[in-house]
C-alpha cells in the first residue's frame, strides 16, 4: 500500500525567525494542498486517511529551493512556491518556501531525498 505525505522546504539563508518560518511553511502547505485537492483528489483522500503526514526540510538558498520546485513540477507533483509580501522581516518578493504534495511518499522522496530536516 502506498503512503502519502507533504514535504515543505524552507530557505535557511534568509535568517527568518522561527515564527516567520512557521508562517511561510503554513502558506506553502495550504497552497500545495489546494492544488492537490483540485488535481489529485485520490492522493488527498489517501493522505487524509493516513493522518496528513508532513515533513519540513531545509534549502540552503534560492537556487536550491528553485531546483526542488522545478524537479517537483517535472515529476508531475502538485507544488507551491511562496513569495513573501514583505510586511515583516524580509524584503518583498523574497522566495521563502516550497511545498510538495500531498502525494505518494516515494515520488516526493525522489525530489527531496537529499535535503536535511529543518
């Protein structure tokens, strides 16, 4: 039986506070969930039944984050790239996070398997 999860990748080079990182992760999670719900309903249903597993990972900078996003798109996975509005800690337009899924865990691992936990 397949297992499902969502992966959230946060840039660590922006020196965001823990609260800011949590907010960016939440934005990314919700946006990717909306895309999954629209495009991959069976994946969302399975993920819901399994307890909505999530993993939060780190990207060292913008290039690595954009690479993860591109790989997710190329793999046909629902994903979201988050750009900050600039109201608090970081400049407007800063790309902060990517979320992938919910989707089959093995497919997400092919994209994020080399990343470290946050």
